C-alpha cells in the first residue's frame, strides 16, 4: 500500500446515510502508510482524528463527509498540495486546524458541522481560496475579524444563528460574487462591503436581528439581487441608489419597514420589488422619473391606503399585486396609463369600493386604457353593482376575471376574449345577461340570488361542448402539454351519474370495449370518465382524487398514461399550463354527493397502445379522499366513448345540463325553506330547467 494514491470508502445506501452509522469498523491504531495518497474519500469516517502517522504532503482532496471526526489532526501539517476539504455534516467537529500549512487550499465545505464554534483567523489570508461553505453551523461564533481572500467567489454562512458580526473587507476581493447570510444571527454589515465590486447576490433573508442596511458611498454596479426579506429593517438608506445594477429587491415580511426612499426610482435596471407582508408600510414613494424595467410589484398585505399618481411612471410594469391591502381605499386614475400592465390583483381589498374614473367626466372609466390587461382579480372587494365601469367589458385583452365574493349585482356583456369568469360567493349577483363564446370556465357557485342567465338552455350546452371541441383542437395543434390533458368538471350536490354515460358500475372500477380499428376512426374523440362520491362520517388518510386508465388484453395489463389527477380542485388546462380554480368544498360544509367528470382525448393515447390488441380499457378511481371537513368514498363510476356526432346540438348536452339544473334546484329548495324571502328568486331558477 506504499504506492496507494486513491482511497475511497462510501456507503451504498445514499438515500438514508444521514440516519445510520458507518458499518466500517476502524481500529484505533489504524494507519495510512502511503506517502503518495492524492485523494482520500471516506464517508462516515468513525475515528475522532486522522491517524497520527498520516502523510498528506501529496494530498489534493480530502473528503470526510458525515464523519465523527472532532479535529483533523493534532498539531500542524504541511499540506501544500491540498486544494479541497469536505467535512460537511461532521457533527462532532469542534475546530479546524490552522490553514498556514495549506497555501493552495481552494474550497472548504463545513456545512452542517453543528458543533463547530470557530474558524481560525489564518483562513482570512489564503490567496487561492474560492469557496467557503459554513451553512447550518449553528454554534459558529468566531470568524476572522477581517478577510482579504482575493480569490473568494462564494461565501455561505446561512443558518449560523450565533454568527453576529460580519468581517471587515480588506484588500482587493474582486472575485466575490455571492454572499449567503440567510437565517444567521447577523446584526449589521460593515460599510466596507461597498468595496466588493463583483458582488452579484447578497442574501439576508430571515435574519431577525438585522436592523439597518449600511450607507453606500460608491456605485456597486454588479449587485443584482438584494434579499432582505424577514429582517427587522426599518428603512433603506437614501444611498440605495448606488446599487446601480440592482434587478431584484426583496423586502417581504419586513414588518418594521415603514417607508422606502424616493431614491429607489434611480435604480434604472430594477425589475422586481417584493414588499408582501410589510404590514406597517403605509406609503409608496413618489416615482419622479420613468422606470422602464420594473415588471413586477408585490404589495400584498401592506397598509397602503393609496398609490401615488406617479405610479404611471412604471412604464414597463406587467404585474401589480395588492392582495389583502385592507386599508386601500382608491386607485389613481393614472394607473390606467400603464399600457404594459397584464395582471392586476386587488383580492380582499375590502375598503376599495370603485375602480378608477376619469376625473374630467366622473362617468367614463379609464380602465379601457389598460390595453394589455389579461388577468383582473377583484375578489373580495366591496364593489357595488355600479362600481364596475361599463367599458371594462370592452377590454379585448382580458382573459381572466375574478369577481368572487364581491357585491356586484349584474354582469353586462362585452368581453370578447374572456376565458375564465369566477363569480362564486357573489351573494348580490342577480343576473348574467350574456357570456362570450370564448368562455372556457364559468364559476358561479353559491350565488344565492342569481335569477337570470341569458339563454341558459342553449348557452350551457354550447359552452360545455365547445369546451370539449376547443380542447381537442388545441391538442391536435400541439398546444397542450403531455401532462396537461383534458377538462375537469365538478357538480356538487349531484344525484347520480348522468344517463348518457353508457357504461356504469357500482364501486370504483368500470370497463369498456372499443370497436375494431378504433385507432383509425377519426370520429372517435376519447373517453368521458365519471365518478360519484358520497360523504362518510369519519375522515381518513387522503389518497388523492385520481383515476388510472388501463388497457388490457387477456391477462396483459398496460397503464395508458400517468394517473389522471382530479385532486379537489376544478382545473383548467390552458396553453400547456394548469390553472387551479376554486375547491369544490372551499366553504368546508359540503354534505351532498359530488360528481366528477373528466374528458380524456383519444389522441393522448400513446402509439404503443394503438392496435386491435388493446380494445379493452378499464378506469380505476381512487376510492377515498377528504374534502374540507368531510370524507368521501366513490360509490359509482362510469366511462363513455365520445364521438364527433356527440357534439351536435341537443345530443348529450341536455342531459348533463339537466343534471346541473337538478343540482341547483335541490339547493334552491333547501335555501327557500331556510329563507322564505328568497322564494321567488329560486322559483324563476327552476323555470329555467329544460
């Protein structure tokens, strides 16, 4: 073994090695006699020290991760060729030797060394050192008071809860790019941090003792990401404008933050400002010049009462989120001058009673100026019937509108490209006059006063089957992704599986036989899968709401695809993405049966299953799941083959419509008994049944 150059001892079970002790027994008089050793990797090394006769003069890499070592060796050694030390997760390590005998050391990984209290000061002068990992060294207190590591690129001290003082920067540390101090005990940063001319990322997330960011007296052109979320910071210095290259500023959950300096508008490359959860932030600064690059502004959960009219200077703003800004009373009309705004979220802004109006006429809204707006969320706002300006419906760009839980009384016509309309829990809503043909999802559950839905018998037929047809066309043109297949429909309060589902069985399994050469029939569009869930008394471990589609021939079984997940949400698959809509049981008191229907397209069946060998298909529905405070079990299921002729008017759609109407009638009768004042309203709803 005198010529040994590489020694590697590792565990075979890497998935659980953190929980087990090494099974390699090492005698106390163990020796490594070779002077030629270049690489030593010993995972779970079980002695407290390396052997006393260890010769490391030729060692290049030392890796003793998850060891029980307390200290590498007694005394000092000359390790002039050593470049990398990894002692990560060596939980008994209390100190590490002097670095003066390791002049070529480049990387040191001490992550998870939870007993380590000190890093020797000799580390601070290593000329070739590039990476120091001290993450989760929870007892670390002592660190070199100053560092001049001219080659250092990455410094990670995150999770070191006892580490309070960052060292002074000396010399030319022109290579340092990333500093991670998240969840550390750091209280302040030295002003000398401004000399880190190559610093790109500085993270201090959840440093609860950090109260003040230092004054910066010179431009830091390279710093792009500054993360101060979850700190105790009260304000940013006006000198923040010296961070000239800043792209992302994260101040989320800074509960002591009260204001932002107006100098922030001088950060011309800033793309995102994240202030969600800053509950004491009462004002947003005036924007004194155009800012072309800010694309995202998150102000959720702040105490803002208004936005400044100068918000219009955010010329490139694409997303503005004001969720849970409960003190917000008004929006400036100038917001409608932001032509790039694509998403505006005003969810649960309970004091907001109206949208911007043109100050010249006080009648016409400026909302029509939002020519790029695709997603508008007004759920939970205190909007009355006249508060939604009529020209909002002329926004041809709008694709998704959420008015859930608001006090609107009617929905006028006009939004030509709307795909998703959410109106659930609109207790004052009385009528929907017209819906666009582009609509893919209408959610109007728990709208107890809803009387009029224009052309209900034809509209619901056309809407439902145009949804299926549209999904098929998108699949044929490759718009949908392979994992985003079909459309899901939920009908709470259902009495059973519709009659048009031709193959029905009690329990959670159902089979269907396909005709010969089914895979060549262009009129065969796919399967309608259906399951009826009934409530149980006791909850249980939720297995998820899913279905397996299996092709079988004799005793051969093949899964057609991955599990088809319903979960407990209505889902819209659109343009290859998934939008989760409301939970069917979001009010927590569902007590009736629930019917789930999903469409699985024929063209999604893989090529290897397209033959007459695979003419029998079985759908297996997961039997149990939890919804709110109730448990449900599948009682009955069904599968039906869909053909092109099924999409002709007055075919199956009227039966599915009747199922939906019966569900509404049942609930309306229940509500009439409990609230006689609403009786006429529900009578008119019953008259809509075909």
